[in-house]
C-alpha cells in the first residue's frame, strides 16, 4: 500500500484564516462604543427608577383612595340594611292598619251606596230635561229630486222652478 501525496499548487492555495487579529484602534473604538452603550443603559436605568418611584407613589395614592371608597361602601351598605329594615316594618304596620280600617271603609261604602238603577235617569232639574228628537229626513225629501246634468248647458235638462 502506498500513500500518494497531493502537491499544493497555485490552483489550491492555503485556506484563509477564519479570525484575524483586531488592531489596537479597532479595540479602542469597540471599547468606546461599549462605554457609550453602557452610559445609555445606565441613563435608562436611572429614568426607569424614577418612573417606578412615581408609579409606586401613584399606586399608594390609589390604594388609599380605594380604602376610603371601601369604608364609604361599608357605611352605605349598613345604612341600606337599616333603611330596608325600617321599610319592612312600615309595610307591616301599613298592612295591619289597612286590616283594622277595612270594616270602617266597608261601612262607609254601604252608607253612601248609590241605589238608583242605571236605566233610570233623573230629569227633575231643568238642565237635565230630555231634548226633542231631531227630525231627520232623507235629503231628497228635504230639497226635492236631484237631476244630473253632467255638464250640459241645455235648459231642458234643468229642473223646472
């Protein structure tokens, strides 16, 4: 077995390096860029801290307002319960008074009952007198026969006077 070596020629040059070494200027530029980015991030961090502090203050105010609103709601609920109890007592009292008053109302209604039958009309007073019936006759009896001339100007079609 023999190993055959392939000679390098100009058609197959050395492979290029994958990493080249950075120069001192490039490293300084990269360092400046990173310092600038760090400075910007630090400024954002300070701004975020201020924003968080302001939001925490607002949150504290909101929580205090909510606690106050909950106290008011509890007081209103207690007042509503008290008023509901008073209303229920008043309704019971009204029902009891109506039951006690019912016989008196019935007695008064019986004493003041209308006993005149509906078919009889009292015409004792002048303004309640019945009127005379109206004589209604057909129109042709009242004015005589009606002749249709249909736009005719011939005097023979007109009724005699």
